[in-house]
C-alpha cells in the first residue's frame, strides 16, 4: 500500500466543501437558549417547591391563618434572593418558616388568652 493520503470513504465531502460549524449550526444561540430553558425550569421548580412548602405548613398549622403562612414563607424566601446556589432554598425556606411559626405558637401558648365572655381592658 502506498504511503501518504488515506483513501476517502465514498459519500463524504472533502473538508474544503463542508460548511463551517458556525454557519451550519449557530451553537452559541442554542447554548444560550438551552441555558435560558434550564434557568426557567429551575425557577419553576423552585417556585413549585416553595408552594408545596406553603401547603405543608398550612396542613401542619391549621390554626394559623393561611395568609399569615403565605407571608412567613414569602419573607423566608425573599431572604435568599441574592443566593447564587438555588438547590436547597426550598428546604431552607421551610426550616425558617417552621421555626418562625413554632416560635409564634410558643408565644401564643405562653400568653394566656382571655376566657370567652371575659371583659378586657
């Protein structure tokens, strides 16, 4: 066999006739759009997980008005607005909200409520 060039398989275009990768497929555009899709999906996922946290807390604390639970969860979630790593935010939001709701429960139990029909000043 002769040394030098290898025979080209039939059907393949020579390199000089192939379109350049940037012309054939704008990869940077695809990467940016896929990144945006991933970010949007992560954002949706985080929002849905935080909504699930709110539902779980509403079930766990039925005596607390749902709008108060919503405010507590939103306040806890807003504390992490500047966080760059978003993976554990729903977990951290749930822990913070539980702690605040438990603390308000203990405060409510510590302060005696007036008996029904009692005169308050």
